[in-house]
C-alpha cells in the first residue's frame, strides 16, 4: 500500500495583491489597498491585452472601505468576468494591473 500524508493547511502563499470582480464592484484585498495608498482610483481597460488598470488618483472612483463601485465601468467596456484575480503592482505608476485572461 502507498500512503499519502495529509497536510491540512497546504503550503503558505506569500502575500499578494488580489482583486475580486463581482457584477457591480471591484473588491481590493488588504495588500492591494496598502500598495495603492489611495482614497480614489482611476479605472482603465486595455482591450488588446484584456487587462484592467487600477491606478491611485486624486480624483476618480472612491474606494469605500474595500470596494470600488464599477458597474458603469464594466458596462462601458463589456466586462462580464467574475472571480478573484491576482494583481501585479507597478511601483512607478502606483497602479495595479489585473489580467482577465
């Protein structure tokens, strides 16, 4: 017989910025919010690469606790993806990039 050892917690994953998309909003995890350090964000979409950019801005969409209401943004660009996505943070631009592919 071949036994496999049960490991209840799995391997520890480093802290990464995560972005969750729902029907009406974008939810930023704690790491994402700490990296952006902003009360307002600018939302942009690259249709060629299917990537959302969430950039710290002085004006724009307001971050309410952990959430950015984005129904208009989703409708404008025809984005209907839902789920949790890992984001890449660009220090120079102070922006999160979320690939939807």
